[in-house]
C-alpha cells in the first residue's frame, strides 16, 4: 500500500492533461449545418491573428538574436580595451617607479 502513494503522486499531475486530451474525443461534435457563420468568421479571425502573432514573434526573435550578438561583440571589444588599459597601467607603474628611483638617486648625490 505504501508503494502506491509515490506512484499516485507521480501520476496525478498528468491526469488533468490526459483528461483534457481524451474528453473532447468523447464529446458530441456539432454537425456541419449547425455551425453558426459568426462563429466560423470569429474562428477565421482568431486563426489569422494567431498567424500574425507567430510571424511577429519570429521577427522579434530575429531582432533579439541580432541584439544579443551586438552585445556580445561589444563585450568582446570592452574586454580587449580593458586588456590594453591594464597593460598601459602596468607600464605607467613601472615608469613612475623608475622616475621615483631616479629622483631618490638625484637627491642623494
């Protein structure tokens, strides 16, 4: 009996999905002559709207991809610039150290 509880916990979330798929198969389908023309027109409008939405989402996804590529390229450029600045910083530290050393030697003479 205790082994059934974990199995039921695993299966219960899927029961709703199975029911939503299976129940329409057993329901009565309307006859073709009973279809309301307004409903048919609304269905067509919804389908065209869904198609337009899918196309818009596709365009937005392409633009987002281009934006992300631009951001990645910008990040690469920033990393290269930071490496150059780091090199310049180290060079300036060395040069200032040499300058301080020369100043100390000049003061002792």
